[in-house]
C-alpha cells in the first residue's frame, strides 16, 4: 500500500510539482502565487482521475467498486507539494514585509481549503490535517514575527501621536484631537481584512485592549498634570478661546510586549481649557463608539474561531471604557470652576450698589446694573466657542453647574448687602429718633435703602433672564430660587416698588 503511494509520488507527482512550484513560475504567471496554486490543483484532473475512480468509488465519473486503504491525495500529492514549496519557494514564507506576508499567507490558506476538497471523505481530511507535512507547512509561517511587526506599526503609530497629543485632528467630523483619530484608526487596523489573521485573533484582541489602555493612561497623565499645575485664574473670557498648544512631552508608552509604561515626570505640554474641552469630548466619543466597533468589527472574527465567551469580551471592553472615563468628572469640575471664576468677578460690583444710592439723590432704579447684564457672559462665550465640540447635554450640564455655583455666590453677596443695608437703616432710624431730624434722602418717598433693594431685585431678575437665554430654566438652578426669593422679599417687605 505504502509502496504504491510512494511510487506514484516519485514517478508522477514529483516531476509535475517540481516543474510547477518555483519562484520563476510565480514571477512569470499573471496571477503570481495564486496562479501557481491553481496550476498545482490542475494535477488532479490530469493525473489522478483513474486513481480516484479506483480508490474512491469513482468520485469523478460515478460509483464503482472501491479498492480501499489508499489515500494518494494525503500520502503522495500533499507531501510533495509541501516539500517543493519549502525548497523552491521559500520567499513566500518571509515575514519581513507584513503586507506581502499577509497576502501570501491568505492565498496559501485558501489553496489549502481548495486542496481539502480533493479529499474523498472527512476521514481523509483529518488524515491530511494530522500529517507531518501539514504541520511542517503551517509551522513555516512565522505568525509571531508577523504580529510583532504589526504591533510595532500599530502601537508605534498611536505612541507617536501621543507625543503631541493636542494636535488638532485633520478630520474633525469624528474627533477633535489627532491622537483620538489615530487610536480609532489603530483599533480598526487590528481587525481589518488587510491586517487580521485568524490564528492571531487572541493577540489582536489583546492589542485592542492595550491600545485602549494606553489612551486611558494618557488621559490619566493629563489629569495628573492638571492637578499638579492648575491653570491660573483668567481675567477675561477671551482666554477660554485660545488655541490648543501641542505637547512634546513623553506621557508613557507601550513597550515591545505591549505593557503600558509609566509616564516620565517631566511633561512639556501646557494644559489649557481648550485642550481639556477637546479631551473630554473625544474621550466620550471614543467610549460611546466602542460597543458599535465591537459588534461590527470584532464579534464575527471571534465567532469564526468558535469563541463563545462574548460576554467576557464585552466586560473587558467595559473596563477599558471605564478607565478612559475615570477622570472626566474631575476635568468637568475643573472647567466649570474656571468658568465660574470668570463670572464671579462681576459680582464684586454688588458691594458697590449701596455707594451708588446712599445720599446721591439718584433716580429710582428701573433697569439692571451693567454687571448683571455681563454676569453670565463668560459662560455664554464658552458655550458659543465650543458649540461644535461639546454635546448639547454636556453644555446644559456644565451650564447648570456654573449657574448653581454663581447663584450661591450671588445670594451670598446680596444677603451681605441687604444685611448691611438693614443695619444702616436701623442705625439711621435710631439717629433720627435721637435728633428728631429727617435723615432719609431720595425722591417720591422712596428711601435710599429701598432704592438699593430695588436695584438688587432688578439685577437678580436680569440674572434669571440671562439664564433663560442659555436654555436653563429657573427650576434647573436651585440656588436661583433662593436668590430670587431673598431679593423679592426684601423689596416687598420694605415697601420698595417691584418692577
């Protein structure tokens, strides 16, 4: 039995394969390697038809008596093909050029699938896959080397972008920062048809998690830098619109094994409000798009290899998302604190109101103070500047936080003035009672103190109007309700005219 298979290999298969399988054949054929493999498969109808009739019951020309025990496809043809591939075409296994390697590996695997169709039964296919030459052929493909080259390309691409993380993205339709766009591109590269290989599924999955981890490490590093070097208080809202400044600092990297390295302590980037806004926006977009990416690009690859623990993979991605989002509340708090600080500057004018009306014989106030009309301008400027970068939900959320804090400060300032006015009023009353004179100035019976209260009331009402212009209602800002009630009660209790 073995002698017959050996004789067929030596006198029939060998000459054909030596003539067909060669580097020269690949170079000369219009279809290259794929053309060579097609020529190899032509051996079967040319030289194996009689054997198939005898040993497989006539698989080519109908059923007939079978001489069992022979498997010329597995024992004669396949070993000769592999031997010639190894000896005559070693270049197809070279991993140096990953694109070429991927193409040749893919073509070779498709050839093996077509070759298996020549087997007459599942038993024959199993014998083929367990044959020493089959394993020898598969081991010739340096898949670990290929993956390492791809790893260096993909991880290095992200690492380079993180050297200047706040560089604006060339295409802002998806992300605002180039490093975020690069991350997204790298994730898709891992699972693209031109890069991904089935035997490396687990490695590309690990690389996917490492890329997301690296991005999360960068976000964490920016947070640490922000906490260590807080931005100075701004004096004008124009500073909120400054352009991002690129960083040349090394925020840490992936080493050759893919493990994130800790960042170096010296970071050259300058964290700005603009940078933080764009970082927050991109981080939220990345995490929001990860589930869709998993469903469209990853899950079918995993199922191809029989993976059934999809929920565990989703859990891994959820952990990666959480790591990226971990410091976003602190970033948002920092932003709202910066904007609030710009707005609060205007509240200093609240303390000047008594001076404007005390013994000045001013008219009864009928319009809000200038500071009140400008009170939320820094917030309005900020929201307008980043309307394309910040989602509407974030805009509303941040505005409410700023206005709540501003309302608390406004309430404190108004309460202090009203308390001081009350004390002054009582002091003047006692003085009047002691001297018997009229110490209250003003016109039309409204005292200076009532004018002060009226002005405060008008200013508080203007604050409410400014809130409404930003799309924030009174009910959204709890502090405004207390502020308005305090101002309204002061004018109604003390007899000032409510406008």
